C-alpha cells in the first residue's frame, strides 16, 4: 500500500507524461484537477520530484511542469 504522497506523485507523473507526449507543459492547477489532489500538497510533491530530477519545471507564461525527452 502506498502513502497518499506516493500515490499522488505517481498519478502526477503519469499525467505529466501523457501531456508531454502532446508537447505540452502543464500547470500545477491542471495536474491537481486531473488527479483530484489538493493543490498545496501536490505542489510540495512536485517540488520534491523536481529536486530529484524526475520532472522539470519552468516559470513564466509558457512555463509548467514537464518531462525531459530521452
């Protein structure tokens, strides 16, 4: 059994990956709505994932969360 943080992290990465295939960067708000998770909690999880280089984030008008192409 996974913790809620782990579950939300996995669901967020899967969602980001699916949107990344379409060439999109997604906002934290969009991720939260898609995976039905609390905004603040998800932001903290994504911050940890970003620090560990699992996802990337970019600030600004054309920013968002995305995965690097391998």
